[in-house]
């Protein structure tokens, strides 16, 4: 579309002018604020989650939004999740048939949910006179490894998408899935549609990747838990990566990794209300009033395993964690406590769903090492304070530990990085801990 044609098209629309500092945004509907795209024509990848496409009416609303962007001259690629509740429904069916569903067949089943949405949205766009075409992962060329249920993207062959864009079409892509070199369907794990969208944006060198969901941005913590939680205007990739890894469910961690690695401009927006959302960027907020801590993240999906009475010899950590890693179980926080002369307790955390499998893997290891036993605990949670300001401010750990001590929360394990401190606590104290930390670091007073 030429600049002249774009100008004529825009002049034919009823426009709402919204002044935002030095930039002006053109909106066709006052209730939906178009994100700030600093280009007259851009390549935009949009992702819509399950709640955003949870009904025929909501799919129609998504089609309206995509059609508006298209009418403004933007090239569009849309990535969709399965309709809300569909993945759980399919998982339930699988478990009615097989207690532990075969991973390959489970992926083949779960991947159908996104395919339904792609077809429905393509039809809805067609009804709005927008050329659209649905694509499965195989048709797009999203190649992954063969780790069923938690596959990783290895390559994207985007020629089919490029061809559709060149003829003015809108590719509608099934998120959450890929194919391995044998042609088997794989899935990327829960939230994998975010990863699909960012990976496609990187492969296509898109101008912006927009993640539409049921929240209007990234908050200082979960607003359902803390009334004073505030939406952040922007957050760095580093902070978002830590918050995602520590339990924030706004974005999947791999999508943030992709965005940071390939410097994909990433914005989180609401499907149901206006607003600029939260921009995830490489730029750090250096204003004098910027808080030291960006947010408080937490994760209930934690379980703890302790191998009691392990010989305190070199290489013992590898002998315990090596078999766990070979079983494709990810380990999080690690702690080793001396029990006395030449004996130690080795403790680590995993995802709650992996606890039993990890304990089973460790059974022969305990016998081989002559250790005591394996203790398990799935009533724990992880709470983290995250912020790039920690690099230049002292006393963050002291403030965190004092706030928890003041409300009687005991710390079981501690893990740190350059911009985060995490603690393992009893799950029953989780909400109390999050509220106390949010207040202790002054996040209740952060301005929008």
C-alpha cells in the first residue's frame, strides 16, 4: 500500500486523535487504544491468548482489531492460542483413556485446539473482507527438538508466511506447537503461544510483537493478591525474564528470552480494554523516582526434595543432579547443609508436577551413595524481589529479610542473582509475604 493510498484510506475513516507527548496516535474506536507504532506502515505480530479467543463473539472482536490495523496499512501476522478451557478439556479426555498419556500422542491431541482457533479467526477476517489464511506449525516450518510436551524451537522457515504477506494476506498461525525432524507434532509447554509469537517476530524482523491477554500490562505483583499493585509503563528484558522465571504468569520465560536475544520490541496489552500496556525494552528507567525493585514475583508450583545423609565428597552434587537432569527434570534452588563429619543433606526444588518423578529417579542413587532417604515437600512456594536497581543500591536483602521476619515468615532456602533475590517459604504464608514485601519496597506508591 502506498503512502497516498494509506492517506486516502485513513481520511475515509472516522478518527479519534489522541495526543501522547510528541507523538500522535490515530484510533478508529475510542475504547480501543492503538499501541504507539512509530511507523506509518509496520510489520506487526499479534498474539491472542485463550481468553481473548474464548468465544465466537471474542474471535469476532479480535478480527475487528486486526482488520483495523490492516486498514491502517500495517502488515499483520496473528498467532492464536486454543479457546479458553480447550487444552484442559483435551487433557482430561486423554487421562480418561490413559493415566499417563503417551507424550507423542498427547502432543498430537493438544495441538488441535490452536488449529480450531486459526480456522475460525481466518473465517471471521474473511467476513470482514480481509484476506486471511490459517497455518499449522508444519505449514509455517517451526522446527523443534523432539522433547514432547516441552519442545524448544530450533529453526523457523518463514517462506510461506513471507509469501502470504507479499500478496497482502494475514497469516493466522497456530501457537504452542512445532514439528521435529521426523515430522512429529510437538508442543512448547503451557504459555507456548507467547514463544511462537516472539520467535516469528524475530524470524520476520517485525517492528513490534504485541501480546494481547486478559491483563492490561505487567504489574508490580499480582493485583488479585495485592490491591495496591500498579501497572508498569515499562520494564527491562532482564527484569521481565527474572519475573517470568520466578513465577509471573504474564509472559512465558522463553518468549522473553527470544525477545531479549533478538531485540524484538515487545508490548503486553489487554484484549478487553484500552491503554498503552507495558513496553518491555532494553532501556532502564534511570529517573530519580524510579523504584529500586520493579516487582514481587511468586510461584506456587514448587516442590522440595532432600537427600538426607549424603557423603560429603567431591562430585556429590553431580551424582545426585545428573540423573535428575537426564530425566528432563529442571532443578531450581539448591542448598547443601553439613550434618557433621563427612555427611551432608542435599536439598533442591523442582516443579511440583515433577516431584514424584524426581524422587523415583533418586531411589537407586540413594542406595548407591549409601545415603539415608529422600524427603519430599510439596507445600512450599517461592517469593522473589526483582529489579535492575539492585545493582546500584545496597540493603535490598536486609529490607526483604526484615519484612518477612516482622510478619513471622520463616525462610527455608535463598537464591540470588544480580537483579533478584528469591526465598522458599511455607505455601500457607505466601500471600502474607507478598503483601509485606510489596509494602516494604514502596511499590504501593508507584505512579502509573
